C-alpha cells in the first residue's frame, strides 16, 4: 500500500507551503488529503482503479491528479518543485513540539535558521532573545524539544514500520516460493519504536546434507533479487547471495537475510532478541553443554535443533516464549516454572472503548461509527466524544451531549440492537475537577477522564489533579495517563505508582491508548497495573471506522505488559462489562 507515502508527501507539501506563507485554504486542503489518505483502510491504488479518487470525500480533482501521477510515475511534480529550493533541514524543526510552520518561517526569514543545528547554535548564542514571542520559557522548551528530537532520530513508530514489513513480505511471497518469512528484531517484539526492519526468510529447497552453514543457500539469491526489485524502493544498499538491504520511499532501511529451513527457528530466535534475553538463553545452554547461535542448537559439532523456535527452547526444557516478552524481565524464570502468562490476543477483543464521532472531532456520524464497529466484528462500542473544555476538538456542551445520546438510541434501533454505550472523554481540569458535573456524568454508561491541557504542572500538582479524578465515583477509566506523543511530546510528570495504587483502591481502570503515537500506558505500566489488580481498557482513539484497526498496536503493548484476557476490559462480553461497571466503583 502506498497510502503512507502519499499521505507524507501531502503533509510535507502543506508544511512547506505554510512555512512559505502560502494560501491557508490550499494548505488546509493538502492536510485534509494527507489525513484522509493516511487513515484509509483500503489500498489507494485499488480505490483509484475501481471507484476513482474523487469518489473519496476530501480528495478534489487537483489532488487526485497528483496522486494519480505518483501511482503512475512514483513522483509528484508539484512536490519535487517545492523541495527543489527548500532546505530539507528546516522540516526537521517541525518535529519540535513548540515549533510550528509559522515559527519555522520566522526563524528562516529573521535569523536565517534552516536546520536543527542552526537553531541549537542560535539558542546557545542567545540569538533568539530579541525575537517576538521568544521568551525565556519558550526558548527553554525549544531547547528541550531539540534534545527529544535528537533522541528519537533513527527510530520509527511501530504503526509505521509494521505495515511496511508486512507489505514487503506479502510482495516477496507473490514473487518467490517462500517456506517462511517473518520480521525479526524489535519489530517482532512489538516495541513502540523500531530502528531498521529485519526480515528473515527461507525457501522450500534444502541444501546438500552436511553443507557448511555459511555456504550459499539454494534459492537464496533468487529471494534477494526479488527483494531488491520491489516497487517501494528508493535505494538498494546491498545485494548478495543470502543478504539484501534497501531503503524504502518512507526512508526506512530494511535488511533481508535468507537462511536454511533447518536453521530458520534458531535464526528467528537469535535475530528477534532482545540481546539481554539471548544472553540468558545462551547461558542456560552453556550450562547444559550446548551452544546456541543463528544456525541452530549444537551439541559438540552436531546440530540437535534449529528448524523451529519451539525446538530451540525445548532443548532447554522451556516452552516457546512469546516474542513480546523477550526482554529479560523475568520471562525465562516464568517459563522454567511453568508460569508464563496466556497473553491476550487480538481475537480476544470484543469491543472498542474509545471512539469519537462528528459531534466532536471525529469524521464519522454516530450511526457510521456504530455500523463500522459492527462490521469490524465488535460486539459493542463506547462513544466517548470530548467534553466542552476542549474547544480545539469541538467538545460537546451538555445540550450537544444530550442530542448525541438521542442519536445513539436511534442508531442502536437501526442496527437491530447493536449495543452502543453513551460515554464521554471528559477533561480533567487544572484543579482536578471534571468538565461535566456529577449529574451529567451519572447519566452516562462509560466515563473516561483525561488531561488535555496545562501540561507544565509539577509532578505533585499533576498527580493530585489526576488522583482527584480517580476518586470521582462516576469516573470508570483514566485516559492516556501520561499524555505523551511518542517522538514529539514527552509525557507530563506524574507519579504513576501513586495513580495505580489509587485506581486499585477505587476500582478505576487505566486506558492503554492503542494509537501508535501514544501507546499510553506503556508496557511496564501495564505490568504494574496487573500486579495491583487494576483493569486495563484498550482504546484505539478512533475518529472514523478505519481507526478500529489500530487496536492491534494496543494489543501488542498489552502483551509486552504481560496482560491476559482477565486483565483487559475489552475482553468482557457486553453483559459482563455492564455488570463490572455497576460494581467496580461501588
């Protein structure tokens, strides 16, 4: 799918145009195209071929022509023209939380600053002190933001890397006869960000009996040739008999390694990692007189296992440990004791518990969101539009909330009783009070309370603010606890253990926001919640039907946090969920 590439191009065009002071209507239209294309569940090439791009709401004739040009030629002339005389480093400054296109434009015009390095030097020399709007606090935030950007360079969101890897593997399977192909490394462990993408593959043909592990693999060169001739390639970095490396149009480096079938499990275990997990596994093997490497498990010079991961772990009297747990956080000890958790899976998720409609900042109506949830296979849905304080997201007044609830009732009737909970994502105000009064909240089925402003409070004040919401008898769950946006905004300071403890005392749950830019709470906090008996609610933060697919990233983080079905609210049936809500805060 080329959706991500096209969305990024339109977003970049919008950024450059806004920096250059172009017409804001055109800028907004490009941003809308980027959002629409990036959120599409369907392959844009398929949409273009079957229905035509102008059939998609938000894509006009001019934008459709640009997309068609990209699908045909791999480039957009208007984009190339914008990039030609624009300093690429200036776009990097937009990754700083406190810096938007208008600020970048001012920095370029007034100070001739065109890169992160230029900006960092200017701050150190005090060259921003005479700029309007650049007070001491703002400059310090920018300085902190630069550090954050530098720390995240070379890392890609799980939600961006995984689709690329899946598309590459699917394309390879269409070109060559693969026996198996899997991503490895941090991507397979489903870390929230990854570096390079590693893919392992093996073919049906076996090598000669007794062949040296490093001998050329039959069919290996064919796989590498197919890999280095894929469509989505900006550059071929290397191509050999068993290894290939490319850079995709999204800027991701992808490394492919072809291994023998008899070594595939050992290679997959070895290259999945983590390093700490592998060191522990190799230590156990050495104690048993065995050697484990990417070619297999060896006793002396004889291979005793290696075709599957199950074989590899079995030589150590261990069950296969799920990749998401392989961080040396007690998983080996749990496996040895027979206490590995039965991790929650995507198939266990029965409901979406965080979704917005066009009443607030969503793009689907109540009925459209409900129908999409039903079609997605969910058993019920909670609609959680924003409350009135969040004006930027069209937060609902009490009267608008009442009208939306009436529309929910009509949608339920039209969908033959498909359960839709009347919920809200109510703002936790600066003093810890909530944006709706208790009478309004008491009439709702599902209340999520979240912080959306005043992020610069001290840890004590922020913690007290959230604890007040936790102790409100009408709040069922705290949304995206730390407020982080991965790679763009650090979480605000909060005493997480204190919040978890309060949730355990009050029967309040914590949300794991499944959007790949949030994944908040993170895996380690999931494990803290589990240990304290605090339930976790997964929510994709859906703003239209295609967003329901983001749930997979929440499930991945839940698995990294050792969560099982009983730990996750979404795994409950509708009847059990309602019963839980009636008793949890009692």
